[in-house]
């Protein structure tokens, strides 16, 4: 006599649990799982009905009725909930937080120093300069002597570097490629030479022991200081903008005579003086000068016949000047939080 009571109790429990879960279903997927669980062919209701055969015959009617009621109510609840979820879905209302930022695809970009190198080479390409490269492991001859820097001369200290073997160094500038190109090519020569250089320098805000340089060299029969100045000025305005002024400051390099440091007017204060240019209104961008006759002699060019100009700039320094970057180390650390600012 206990059987019908237990079955009817079970039906009531299934009904109330099922109704509550169906009302709480927050997606059509969850709702479908609930339908299968309660109303499906091997669901909870079907389970009860399959046990009806064991009940006393006079109780079967009551159990059957209770089962039908439960089934009807669950079906109604399911239909109602399904309609509600479907209309919410089609109206675009969901539990998704629409204010949440989307997931962006990973975006790569060209490193600011690489971009500087590419742009400089492109500007000089338009002026007729080819892009060439030279070895980073260089002989003392090309790094020093061919450039009119005797090893025992104090000027050699300015290009002190790491020795790989006797007479073999990591080049401390791209200037040795000047000599290599002139040895293998007759004038006219117009080349730019990007590449890594090495120095016995600390890694501090303005120095890096390995850094990028771009060399330029033009040699021909009629090149004079005016052509040199015009080429540099043209480059500065193309690269930094028409409003920027160029200043040549007398300087010294063993492989150029006369020599000049080239400054560009500060883009932050337009030359009035500010913290970026340390109050001077100018930012230094390169060393340069007319090729020294001793260099022509070293490579077998006739110094009476040929003249030329050369320049060398630090591509990292140029990137710093361009973007107002205060510390050169930022350019060589590979920190994506910093670098992602330069994705254009
Ligand atoms: N090689 C020089 C340096 O590294 C720069 C330079 C290049 C100066 C060409 C004059 C001419 O400092």
C-alpha cells in the first residue's frame, strides 16, 4: 500500500523541481537539456511511468493522472520559457556583457628603428643611393687604418670595441664599409649602409653596446660642400618635415675633412629650447664631412680627381628624436607594451 504514495510523491517532486529549473533556464541549450531530462523518452517522468506496472491496480489510475498533470505542466512551462528565450535572443538581449571590450586579434608591427632605417634608405634611394651591407666582424684595417685612424692614435679610443681575435673586431661603426665599397667599385659611388655596430659602452639611457647605424657615402668628380649640405638638408626635411632647420657644427673625424656634426631643430619646441633639446633648440642627428684624401689613398682612388661626402647616424637615436623617446634601452628591450604604441 505504500507504493502509490511513493510514486505520487516522486511525481510531485519531479514536477516542482522541473518547473523551477525550466523557469531558471537562461539559454535555449540549457532548456533543451531540461526537456530531455524531465520529459524525454528515458527522462524522469518516463522512469516513473515504467514503474506503474508494479503498483496496486486500484492505485494506477491516481498515479497515471498525477503523471499526466505533471507532464502537461512541465510541457507548458517548457513552451512558455522557450518562447521567452527565443524572443529575447532575436531582440538581441542576452546575458553577455555588451560593454566588455572585444578580444582583439594580435597585431604585429614594424619596429620603430627598422622603420627609421627603411625610410632613410628609401629617401636616399630616390637620390640615387644603393643600399649595401658589410660584415659586423671586421678587420682592424677597415675599422681603423683604412679610415685614417692609426691604432696608436688617441682618436682610436672613440671607436674602441670588442676583439674577436687578433686583428679582428666587432665593427664600432659602419664607416669601414666605405672603404670596402670603394675598393671594389669605381666612382661614381652613392651608397647607404645600414647595420649593427658595437662599442665598449655601458647600456645606459643614451648608449647601447650594440646599436644600429646608417652610413652614407657619395664620391664623384665634382662633389663639393654645397652638394653635401643640400643633400643632408633635403634628407632632414623629407624625413623630419619641411619646417625643420638644419645646422652644421664644425667637428672632427679622422676620415673626413672638414667634418661636421649635423643638428636638426627641435620638433617639440620648434627651436626655442625645452627639456627634450636640453634648452638648446637643436638635436644632434649625425656625424659627417667631406671624405678625407687619406681614405681615397687607402682604397686606391685618386684624391686629386675625386671628392665626396660621408655621414653616419645612429638609427636608434633618430627614432628617439622622432618620437621623443627618453631612453635608448626602450628600443632594444622588446617590451610589447612600449612597442605596440608604434603600430601604425
Ligand atoms: N663613423 C662615425 C661615427 O660612428 C660617423 C661618421 C660617418 C662621421 C661618416 C663622418 C662620416 O661616429
